[in-house]
C-alpha cells in the first residue's frame, strides 16, 4: 500500500515537471503561424525539395504559415479541398477539370510544374523515336486513371493511335521493375523519376516527353472557391511563399537537397547520385515563365484530351477553374 | 411456430432493417449538407447502379472479380487442405513448416500484392494468387484442427474393421473434420473477395477493384458505392453458398442429433 502511494506521488511529480518543462517530444509551433495541411499526392521525395527548403529557410513562416505535409492519395486531397475541409493541395493538372466537371469547386492558383511531367520510356532496342512507334507494343502504366494515363492518351491522340493499336497493361506503380523485367516493352512514368532510376541501373533508354508534343496544364497548387472568396489573403500568402521556395530551390539546388534529409526518411541510405538527378530533373520542371504561371492554351488542350478520353462528359468554364492572379 | 412463418418473419425483419437503413442514410445526406462527392445520396447511388447495369459494365467487372475469386478460392483451398493434412499427420512436418506459415501471416497482403504483379505480370494470375494467399491460412488452421479432433477410438475402430488408408480418409477423417473445415471455409470465402480486390487495386484494368479506382479517380463516389455494394453482395453470396453446403453436407449430424 505504501509502495503504491509512493508510485502515485512519483508519477504525479513526473507529470508536473513534464507539464512545466514541455517534455512532450513535440515541436512547438508559434501560435501566430497558421498550420496548412498540404496533401502532396506522393510519398516523401526530393522532388518536393522547394517545399522542404521553404519550411527550413522560413519562407512560409515569413507569411505566417507552417506546412504540415500529408502524403495521402492525390484524389483524397482534391476531395478534401473541394469539401473545404482543407484549403490547399498539390495535384496534377488533369484533376482540376475532372473534379470541376463533377461539381468540386476547386481552383488552380499556382503552376508547380511548367510542363506536363509524364513521359513514355523504353529500352533503346525498342526504337521508340516518335509516339507512332508505340503501335503494337505493350505499354505498362499504373492504371487507367491519373496523370500517366492522361499523358499517354494525349500522346496516342497526337500519333493517331487508339487503344486497340497497342496493349495497355495496368502494372501499379511498378513501372521500373516491369520495364527492367521486360514484362512491358514501354512504360509510362514521371520524367523526373522512372527514367532516372532506370538509367542509374545502366539501361540505355528512349524517352518521349508528352510536353514535347502537346502543351498540357501540369501539377499545381489548388484551393477552393470559398477560400478564394473569404480569405484571398491566405491564398496570396501561400502562393507567395511557394514561389519564393521554388526560386530558392532553382537557385540553390544543393542547399535545397540538404533540406530534404529532414523530411525524406531513408534519404541518407539512398543512392545519392540518383536522388540528386531526380532533383535536377524536377528543377527543370519547376521553371515556368514567370514562376507559377499556367498557360490558357494548356488548359484548353487538357480539356480537349479529357473530353476525347471520356473522362469529362461536357465542357466546363475554364476561367473558373484556374487563375494566374496570385502568381503574377 | 411453422417454418414458413418463421422464414416470413426473418424476411420481414430484413426488409425493415434495409428500408430503415436507407431512410437514415437519406436523412443524413439530405440534411447534413455533405457534398455528393464525399457521401452520395441513396437515390444517386441507385441512378448510378442503373447506368452501369444498362451499359453492361457492372456485370462485366463483377464476372471478372468472381472468376478471380473462384480460382483463388480453389487454389487456396487445395493448397491449404493438402498442406493441412500433412501438418496434422506429422509433428515433424508441422515443426519444420509452422514457423514459415505463421510468419507468412504477419506479412500484410497489400505489401505482397505489388511484388506479385512484378513476378507474375499484370494479368489475372497475380489476382488469383493474392486471393489464394489470403484464403490459405484460415482454411489450413481449420483443416488441422478438424483432422486432429477425430477421436482415437474411431481410428481403433477403423483398424479393427481393417479399413484401407483411402477408406480411413473418406469414411472417417473427411466426415469428422468437415464441420470445422467448413467453418474455415466460411471465413476463407469472404476473404477471397478481399484478396482479389487487393490485387485489382494494385494494378488492373478490369474487375470491381478497378471500378472502385475509376470511381475515385473521377470523383464519382456513387460509382464507388455501387462497386462496394456489389463486392458485399458477392461476399454474402459466397458465404451463403458455404452455409448451404454446410447444411447439405452436415445434414447427417443434425439427423444424429435429433
């Protein structure tokens, strides 16, 4: 009994000391910072270096913001922004017209990538020199949805190919392994990722960028109509901090890369050469002119592709889908 | 109470519970102001169901998943029964294989599924194997428990009757182990559906898992609901089939109990 009393007293004392000194292991966010939960659409990766750098260099804090990175599915981020549960998400460009056509009031406010990041990739013996060369080949892609599928269909449209002219294989996010094992002759992937990984393994590749054939709206930052109407200042601050972060990463790639170690678990054990190349390829994508600007023609082209694919049933008013007001 | 009255009451309660659930669902979605892409109304799901039934896509994708489930179930059952028989009969085999089998169960199927796509390709085979893997363990355990539950006196009886090895299996072990085995099959049948869908989620261009992915990709939540309800019906259908088999195959037990 005496022992129990002693134990309770010790526990109480520990709790008291903990509460006084804040020994909770958590990082305290200054009260004035607004925490923005930001779905990134992919796993922690060096391609997000500008955001990591922006946090570490204080660009977000300067605007009174702190980013809480969320690596859940891209579509979940879009739905949450559409429902005004969160204010921002990073998504690929095709999601905006598709979601708006389904009634989600989302608005694209900043171009994160200047060009559509999808490419078709093949080992050089496949002689993939133009989109027409995909005819008759087996094409491995994550699934018949998302940016990879849209990019492939855009290239197919350019080449006058239909789905019956080639074999589409839904292989999940295993494109690198599938091409290495010759399970598919051609794969569809992100230009900053799969080609870099495969080249590092010694494969000689042919890579066709979708953006070399058709200008499509690319990955960007979205918000919703409610936030735009009720809190445009928050949007302005978020866009401003992101633009400064992008500029910093482009001008200081080595420093940006160093900031990734805090956010990308296991990066220190990864192949540093490959990871640096992933960042270098991504840096090329960030550079829109001016930063954050999305081209009206790219939106028109995207809608045309989506309508042609049947992913949208009717045209939408594109002027409501995006704005360059905050990035200029 | 007459059996048909009892059956009628059961059906009545089922209809009441379903209608009650639908009314609650409708009231919740109508008055909570939740957008359709987050939680669609029952009427929207119904309308979507009619569309996919009319264009034949729901039937097509359901048949694909059903094929994967049945083949996965068949493969999982066969492997589990054969392995289970040897494990039940030989302590040595059990000691050698058990650590691997138990360890394999701690690996989440979602972690294995992408590897199966790489090893076996994106076709139906990877889905069948995912389904078989998830079915394997519950059936295996119940096969072992069922076979080990056969009383030694009955083995003595078979020996005294000079029964052959085959007769011992067909006349004693199978009937004696059947009740426990069918219990495992009930679980396995429903798990087989989950296994096939996990495989389809990872990489597929057909099947109900693919339909869920399409619905999510297009923010067509009503389509997701249609696919999920179809999966539930599929699992219930398989479960019901096993219960029917149980009633049919174990009718001798009831007769003996009367």
